[in-house]
């Protein structure tokens, strides 16, 4: 892992709760270890990712809602 965005790494995505069932405990432990070697705050990043996903879902819902509303011309 070079000095890039560790929140976009495979190791990070392995640790996201929605993917937990896809990986063995040992794989998740190793992913966390690798991230922490680079002083990456795993728990903080997972929480931030969850907030960003909720905001993105809300924005998508609002956009779809606006597309469904009839357009009235004045």
C-alpha cells in the first residue's frame, strides 16, 4: 500500500460491515493489521464511510423523488 487513499483499498472494503460475511475472520484481522501499519484509523474511517453512504442514499432518494414529481409550467 503506497501513500494513496487507504479508504479505497481492498483491505478497507474487506472491513466494511456489509462485506463482513464474505471474508474469514483471519482475512479481516490481516486487513486491519495492514491498514494500521500505515497509521490508518480504521474505525474512524468505517464510521465516516457509513455516514457518506447514508448521505449518498438520501441524495439519490431526493433526486429520484424530484424526477417523479410532475413538472408544472406556469
